[in-house]
């Protein structure tokens, strides 16, 4: 009897579990408002632009990273010549970390923030409006669904997401 139940329900259940996980993945991204933007008092205006673009906030915190945390977050850039400059900048003031939700979240958020170098960012993007240089570029956005999950888990426990 138990075997019958498991044969009948376990596969659809497993499928639904994976489908839900995959579906959720493409709906969420992770962001940080960087120290240049928080320091210039742009936090409210940037959050307003994010919410008006259709993203909802699933988790958020205002914190100052340690050197170790900033280095770990940008570990992929450790060998780059700008790594220490990037870490020093990221610990120079508080950041706002957040998990955001919207269909096609990762790609749509990268469009909203614009190119890494604000000089090349499209008009109306967050980096075009608020960033001063490629190093101090106001905001971070995850570059893939996989990294969005890793980055959100780096900052938030399950209890901190709603
Ligand atoms: P982020 O990951 O912060 O969203 P990004 O994905 O647009 O930015 P990356 O290539 O991942 O760009 O670079 C990470 C960060 O490192 C950039 O946002 C920027 O702050 C810094 N950075 C990148 N290239 C340079 C550079 N040539 N000089 C100084 N800083 C740089
Ligand atoms: Mg990046």
C-alpha cells in the first residue's frame, strides 16, 4: 500500500518541488546599494526607482561590511588589479542589501541599473543617474539566477525573508 502511494505520488511531487524551485529562482535577484550612494543620501531615491520598476522587496538590511565579508562577496575578482580598491570602497560606508522579486528578475534588474561603467550606461538607469565612476557605481545586481541565490544566502537567513 505504502509502495503504491509512493509510486503514484512521489514523482509528481519531486517534479513540483523542482519546478517551484526553478520558478522562484528566475523571479528573484540580489542587490546592494553601495557606499557612494548611501553616503550621498541616494538610498530613498534608488529604492523608489526599484519599486516603481515593479520589484518587490523580500528582504532588506542596512549594514557595514567587514573587509573579510567584502572580499568574500567579490571573491571572483580577487585576481583583478582593482580588487583591493573595490574592497576598500565597499567597506568605506554602510550598504543596503536586499532580495528583490519580479518576473525575469536578474535580467530586468541589470537593465534597470545599467552598464558597470556609468559613462556607458543608458539614460535613466540607476548607474547613469547616481554613479560617478566604474569603481564607485552606486549599485550591485546579481549576474545570474545561481549567483542571486548564493548572494542572497550570504546576507540573509530564512527568517529574514518575507
Ligand atoms: P556588480 O557585480 O557590482 O553588480 P558588475 O557586475 O556590473 O558590478 P563586475 O565586472 O562584476 O561588474 O565588477 C564588480 C565591481 O567591481 C563593479 O561594479 C565595480 O564596482 C568594480 N569594478 C569593475 N571593473 C572595475 C575597474 N576597471 N576599475 C575599478 N573598479 C572596477
Ligand atoms: Mg558583477
